[in-house]
C-alpha cells in the first residue's frame, strides 16, 4: 500500500471506531400519568362540632306551702308524675280546725248583718213618718254596711282556710320526672319558710345549652351577607347529639335562642337548642358533643384529602390545565367532610385537580390526566386504615428507561 493511502485508511478506520462508540440519542420520556378529579361546585351543609350541656325544659320545686307535720309520701322517687298529682300529705287536722273556725266566723257575720239589715229597713220606713231622726237612720245604715263588710271578710277568711287545707295535699306543679325526697315523714315543714320537698323536671323536650365564639359568628354572618352561606328551608339551625359510641341520637333539635351579650371572660355568645326526648334516653346535666348545622354553603368544592398540600404559603392543589401542563392553585379550606377537604376559595368549576401521582409532577411540566380512583381499604388486617390514593403504575417504557441509561453509560 502506498504511503499516502495508509494514513487516509487509518483515519477512516478511526472515524468508524469513534462513530461506533458514540451513544445513541435518547428519546424524551412520556409525560407522567396522574389521577385527577373534576372540581364540581356543590351546596354543602355548614356544620360545626360543639360541646354543650343538657338542661330540663322546665324545672319546678315542690315545697310545703302551709305549716304542719309531713305524714306521707305518695309518689315513687324517680318516676314520672302528672301536673296536679298528689305527692305528699301534711297533717290536715290543724288546718281543718282553722276551716271550721272560719265557717263559724262567717255564720256570726251573716247573723250580725241580718240584724243590722232589719234595723236599717225599719229606720227607712219610719223616717217618712218622722218617727226617727235623720241621724238615727244614718247610724242604722252605717251599721248595715259594716255588717255586710264583715260578711265579705268572713267569706275571704273561709276561702283562705279552704286553700290552706288543700295545700295539705302537696301536688306536682308540672308534669315531669320527680326527684329524690328531701324531707322524711314526721318532719315539721313550712314553719316560717316554704320547705323544699323535692323537684320535678320536664325532660321531654330538653334544652341544649352551648356557646360559639364571636369571631365565628361574625364570619358566619358575613358569609350570609355575601351569599356564601344561606339558611335552610325552614330558616332554623339544626342540632344533632353525638352519643358516647360515636353514633348520632335519633332526634334532631332546633335552635330557639341566641344571646345578644358576649361573655367577657370567654368571648363567646350563649346559644340554646330544643331537642325532643320522647324515650327519656338523654338526661339533663350531661355534657354532649353537638353537630350543629348552621346553614348551607354555596359553591364549594369537595376535594380528596391527598390532593391538598401545604407549605409555608398555605394550602394548595396541583391541577392539569387545558394545555396539559401542571399549575399550582392556592386554596382556602374549611374543615373536612366525608374524607374530603372542603374548599371554599381558589378553585374554579371544571378544574382537573391531581389526586394521585403528585410526586411525579412539576409545576409547568406536562402531565397525562386520567380519572382518579380511590384505593380500597386493605382487608385482612384488623384496624388497618385505608391508605391514600396510590399513584398509577408506571408504564413499561418508564420502567425500562433507567436500564437503557445504564447500558448507554457502560458503552
């Protein structure tokens, strides 16, 4: 081979070798696949979890209204009594004697009036014949009027004696559940004061007393003025009582009182609801957890909990725009409901909110949106909670990409 051709041949071989060692240009990876949910505006009840205390609808003290010795208890402690039912008996003998004395006084007053009336009638007849003076007639008529007043006074005394005798049978002032006896038989009651014998509480319905902070009430009223919150159909807030086992009591209460004075120590306003209690299941004095429905929130969104992220700026979600690229939207949340965040601001109807695959997306980068399906709770493990929504499985191309990159680096 001539010396000039040999360098040319060597250079060509070297170029071929370098071309063989050159890595092939890699194709751009496909956009990540993410699960999305479509934001749909809804009307959601505005609920608050509060703590309240049950109180009887009415509570009345049963007291001895006349002095005497308590002789008998008629009712059974802790039982339901009706209005007017006899509960205690006080020794009626002194009261009966007082009634008899009042009857005698009335009879005496009536006899005196009869005599005075006859004397006055005679004087009125004789004055025309001038057999009596005008002064005698005036005196006879004055005596008649005094005797008539004495009769009325005696009648009033007789009525008072009858009332006192009736008070010897102590009756229930209201219908309800009677409490424990406070005074035993044989005790002197009503001597100088009205002795407390027992109490009767009406526990159907019940009152539920609770409070709410001023700031929360102002926020609720501002939302009502702005149209974000509206009252329910009947215009009354509803209250449900949560029992100890987490279930809700079968009856629903309604708000019937809202205070107008703020407690300076707590900064809260007193509220009260009326709750039916037909089975007498709930008892007054108990502290209960309330689920108060104060109205309806309009144009809010229910977003799966995994979709809402938080950082130093606050809560936000990632959405897939119409151009297929990911963008961030800051949102305002207002608690949770049925496993979803309640978003009141920051989203628009139709937004594709990413609920699965958030770890694979980047703001401004493209993403492939697919409908999100929540992962079912794992079975077989008692007490295991449902895991968050799983990201869609990576495609075969995504799985093979790292291996291809490693082979290329070896070459």
